């Protein structure tokens, strides 16, 4: 059997003496492939100043696309707390499928919802809201817990899939006696190609 070029250019496949077909391939991750297709996004709350030590919702994402939204990393930026107890950590909770609360009803858009392919005009069809001191985010289940000192940046490589109609949220609890702590949360994500 002979393997010929299907375009009519007359090329044939090369086989070595061990009967192995010569091929050349370049592997890319699913995230890299999605980025090349214009289906990868960076969602970032921008700086939010938390003015007490209460567990506070800071990010809410609901996927309104027909395809799954895959989050491969979350970044938590924590500046120095004013008044916060120095020996305490900052508590970060990722919430699975929150559905209610003033962060959702107030619908304050995140500062950044950007396509990671600079040449793509595509936008992510999702509710992407940022929270604030005094707001609430209820229902859902606490899913992931991270703690860190203030004045730090945490890059958490995770692998979370948010199907159509489902949501993910993030809450941050500053240390005791905090009166001012700027924070931000970013989600690095992409839409999943159902054919792959």
C-alpha cells in the first residue's frame, strides 16, 4: 500500500527500514489551542479595598456560553492590611455554584474581562461581577480553601470546569482588626472545544 498526498502534488509518505512512518508534529495544550482560536480570557476584579475583617465576596462568574468554561488558574493579590493582626493569615474560599446575594444582584462588572488573543474580537458570554465590603454571596458550597499572609500574591494552578448556567465565586476574609486591605482576584480561563 502506498500513502500518497491527497492534494495532487505528487508527494508520498516516507517509511524507514524499520517500517516506521516519518511524521513531524507540534503539540499544544488545550489552553494554548483555545487561545489561538480566540477562546481564552483573563477575568480580573481590579483592586477592591476591604474595610473590615468579615468574609467578603470579591468575584462571581456565571458561565452563559453553551460550551464549558475551564478555569486553569486563579491569582489572588493581597496588599498590606491596615490594623490587621500581623500573625494572622488571610483566608480565601472558592465557592461552587453560588446563586444569590447582593454581589450578584448589584452586578458591578469586573474591571477586566479580556480576550487573551490580542487579535480576536470575541467576548466571553458570562456574568462577571466584583464584590465589596458589606455585600453577600449565598448558596453554593465551599469548594477550595487557601490561606496566605497579607502583602502576597498567590498563583493557584487549579482545574475547574464551569458548565453553562453554573457559577464560581471567591470570598476573602482579612485578618482580625483590618480596616483597609486592597485585594484583587483574577481567573485565567478558556472555553472548551467540544470536538477535542
